[in-house]
C-alpha cells in the first residue's frame, strides 16, 4: 500500500483542459525530510533521504479571449480555442519548465501544426507566409498568456515563426501535396495511432517520413548540390507540412491525440536529465566493498540535486537509471549501487511532499487547472520499484522494445478496490491523502 499527499484536483467549476478523471497534483514542500519506509523491508535514514523541491504558487487563468488584431493574422483563433486553452494549461506559468519536455512542448508543437491545418482550410496553403507566421504566433501567445500559459513557452520549446512556414519544403499548396503523396496510405497509417504499438512497431511515423521524402524530392527540393545538413532540413520542413495536412484532414482533436502519441514516442527514447560531475560518488563508492553509509550519502546527495530538474515519465526513468548507471560503471564503479542504496525509479523524478517521487505515464495526461482546485495532474508511478542496474557500461539506453520481458514490474491502479480519501485543510490549500492499492503489471502504459 502506498500513501501519497496531493492537492485535491477535481475541476468542478473551472475549465477542464483534458477532461480526464479526477486529476491529482502533488503538494510540493520545501525544507522537509522524513523517514521513508522501503517496501522491500528496509528503511532509509533521514540523512540519506532525498529532499523535495520548492513549493509552486499557481498563476490561474482568467479565461479571457484577447481581441484578434484585424488584418494581420488570417486565422480564426476561435476555431482552435479549445486546443489553445489546452496548450495554455499544459504550459501553465509555474509548471512549464518542469513539464516542458514531456507535456508542454509536445502539446505546443501539436498546436502549431493544428494552427497550420486550420489555416489551410481557408487559404488552401499548408503553411503560413512569413509575415503571417510572425503575427499569428504572436496572437496565439497572447491568447495563451491570457489563459495562464507561460509567456516564455516559445523559448522553452525552441519555437519560432519559421515553424509555421514551409521553410525549404518545395510543396506548399494542398493540391500539389495530394498529387505527390499517397494520401490514402498516409491517412490509413495515421487516422488512429495505437499508443501501445507505435513506439516500438511504428506505423504512422514511417508513413509521415515517407511522405516528407516524397515532398522533398519534388521539383528542386533535394538538389544534388545541397549538403547533407541542408537536405535533412528540407525533409524536416516537409515533415511539418505533412503534419499540417494531417491536422487539416483529421480535425483538431483527433490530430492532437495522434501528435501527442508520436511526440512522446520520441521523448521517451532519451533521458532528458543532465548528469554533472560524478567524481564525489565515484570516490565514495569505489572498490568491491564500499562503505555503505559514506557511499549512499554521496549517491543520494547527488540524486537530490538531479531531482530538481523536471518531472519525467516512467519510461524516461528507465532510460535515466540506465544512462546514469552506465556512466558510473565507465568511471570505475563495479558494484550495484542502486541495490546497495535502495534507489528506485521514482528517485529520478521531481519529488512530492513526503519524499514520494512522481513519475508521469509514458504518455502523460494534460494538466488541469481551475479557480477552486488549483493546478493538478496525475502521477502514474508512486511505488518503490527498484532501479535496474545496467548490465554493461556501454549501454546508452534501456532496451525497451528489444526486451520487453525484462522490464521491472510497474504498478497500476487496482480500481476494483477503490481509493481511500481524507481531506486536510491547511489554510487555503486542500491536501488530499489517498491510499492506493496497487498490483504489479509488466507494462508501462
């Protein structure tokens, strides 16, 4: 049984960005340490426990719709209002940098493609002209900020007005696109993207890449005189055109769902955390029989700083423990430090109140906020699942697709036994304590 503390997150009176079930938000605390009972029968001392991050103070949206500047952006913003509000929620001001990699930026990129798709319905062009791109991105950012979005989302997600143009892709209008690309094949592959299969046995992404190469090869797109970098840029720009066409054909909601799955397949392939100098850990944990107290103190201190970077998914956690463990092995560590120091997958993500790690689902749900419950999102993994020590120092990623049988058993919610709930009032904050009854299952979605 696991006990976690969360803000109550049922959006009854406010705007529900994702329309998911009773979302949950960890109650973040500062300067807090406590003894953590390990489900494997051991106990971590206060000295080796990992400190949670600082509190978040939500900046809630006012829900207003800014006036569109007449004549500068040929896009009906109200047509994609729902998607823009969802993006503002996923990139909400106090949380954006902590969820940028897995929630905010995938949703923001999806929104840009959908903008292009809706624009094409009026213009018959699958990309904005340069001046329009500048003005329309500015309008959308104003809309997002008015609805609680982070004003620096474009910088966080490395987005520019050029992302709304066709760049170096030689095909711009819908008619030319449909003459070059096998559109029935593309729609068949991408109309419904299977989240269980796409990341390991991709169907939609190869179809998008194939269509992009066909577009790039049309006319003078891929001239022999272009260097490799320029050719790759042409194909990348044409991929953007393909995504825009899909948004046009599928509609905003269906396209957004498909694009989010495709984005998370990519982000889950790489550990997004930065591992700085590990010399303190190597020094304390070197040799066949390192002193457990000294070694584990050094390791948990290192991890406590790493935890402050961002929230990650359960699949990214597997990537991170593999990359970090391989790095330590390369630097001379010969024993399983994760086992010695009782390191879990959840230790690699941002921590919630009470030293409980929050790992998001491999395809995270949207963030929800409202004026009653505040900001809320759902954590997927809140159990002490042992971090697997890498078998080789040369591993650069966890073999998720090649060896699914070797995955550690991850918990999912046993809904048949329900949730125990107790509400505590702490000033203006409602803290919900929920008792999760979990059972083991060896998949990650």
